[in-house]
């Protein structure tokens, strides 16, 4: 099919302090626009807005806040969302929420619009981190995934690990499209002596954890790993960049440890400098299907210790270390990484990140939409929000 396509994207759970999902939406939208298509993103927010950006048109609809999530909102008014979709007349639909927005698959089928669901997390992994027993989590995930695969023309998974739960149920409409990293913004040269002096002494190990402080991310594992390292005589300090509902509890837990909580770091340059300056970054989330923060750390030349229970071992390769979901295992993995020569481990981290540019990612997502790049953007259809 030739010509520019209007690709309408829907996403929930996008807050001002969001990390990976917000980054992925921005980079993919920018890539779609550069390829000559017309991306339109619909997200929930506190108040309505409709703006033109580098990633295309971004429409914010008032969304219901989710208590206890640290600012997440959802597009709860189906009629309003459906009316907007009818008004926009999309050529393609892309949905980044497999639970509360799954109804859009049926809307797309009735409207004869090819629709894609992007699986940004595994149902099995999330249910498991919320305390559901293994077998119950698997059964519930299989039911949810079967409904998702049936509702959409295609399901996009960012890693082979994320794809497995759909393969298990026999879904045949799953395609793989990796995410990417901004290799110009995240680079080893951002190592900053002033950042280093601010957070650690010369003889100390600087650990950084960039994550949302919520149950499914298991940030407590990082704090417990720091405690285990110090008990073993390793003079380590931890800086936590991220916000979330567990922050107060984690600060209380870490009150006798050298842990600095920065909250949400809004400046991408400051965050990249922090990641570049760290000796090791920690990614303890056991349900990650890709892990953009970990990939950004690698691009900054910093190795990452990741959970063996998620997709990150597939992403980091030999540029980091894999740990079980315990403090002792994470502490041992940190020591393994630190035993490698500094130059070698930093070069390996950067080299691994260079396998994941946003260009190939955009191409893979457009292929999932059957939307090849066009030579020049099509004429914009200027409309206002209904």
C-alpha cells in the first residue's frame, strides 16, 4: 500500500514522570512522522489538550486517576474515546494497553481498521510480581493473552522472551519489533567528575537504579543488594532515580544506608550523565519485556545487573550480569562486573547498545502496520478534537 497513513495510537498509564513507555511512544511517533506518515497519540491526563509536536499530534483526554499508582491515569470513558476515533478516521490503530483498552480491538474490527496491540509487559510476569501463585498467574495470563490475540490483527512483542507467553497459547499473529535507544543522547563521554563527587567518594562504588518505584519493578531488591555489598565490605553507594508509590516505604527502609533518592529526573541530559558516571546500574524488575532504562545505561557505557526472570538478559547480553531475584545474587553479580577491567566493561556496554538504534525499531513497527515509509509526508488533514 502506498501513501501516507494516519496511525492513531492509544496509551494508558502514561504519567508526567513516566519513563520507558513515554520514551517509546515519543521515539516511535517521531519515526513514523519522519517516514512520511501521520501519527496521532491519544493519552489520558488531568485536562484536555491537542498539540502538534515532533512526534505528531498529541491529544490528551481527561483520564480517571488510579489510586496508589503515583499519578497514573486511564482513558475510562469509552464513548468519548470511540467518538474521537470515529472522528479521526485512522488508517491504522496501535494500542499500548492490553487490559483497559482491549475493547478497541473490537472497535477496529467493526470499523475495518487494521489494529496492533503492543505488549509492553507480560501478563504472567505482572501477575506474578503482584503475588499471584505461579500456576494461577499462568492460567490467568493465558486467558488474557488469548483474548488479546483474538482482538487484534497483530500483537507486537519487543523481545523473544515477551513473545513466549503468546507462543505458549498458539497465537499466530505475533510479530517481534525491538525498541531502541538514542545513541547520541546517551553516550560514555557524559561521564562527569562533578556528578561523581556529588554522590560518592573516590574509593567508593557508585551504583545507580533508574526505575519506577512500584511493586512490579521490585526496587527493594536494589536496596537490599546494597546492604549485602556493604556487609561484605564493598564500599558502595546507591542513587535511585525514579518516583512511585513505594518511595516513602523505601526511604524508611534505607534510612541507615548510603542511598540517595532523586525522584523523577526530568532532564534527559542529567539522567544520562548520572548513568554514564555510575560504575554499575541495577535493573531488578522481574517482569521487564525490554527495559529501556537498562539499554540507556549500556549506551552510556555502564554495565547493568539484571533480573534473570525477565527479558533483560536477552537485551544486555554479555555487557552486564544476570542475577536471581535475591539481594545476595544481585550483590554477587555486581562484584562479578566490578572484577572486569573498567575500559573493557564500558566498551562492551556501549557496543551492545549500538545494536539497538531507533531506526530499525521504527522500521519493524511500521512493518507490523504494513505501512512502508513514503517519500514525502502526505497533506495533513487539519481537524479539531470533537
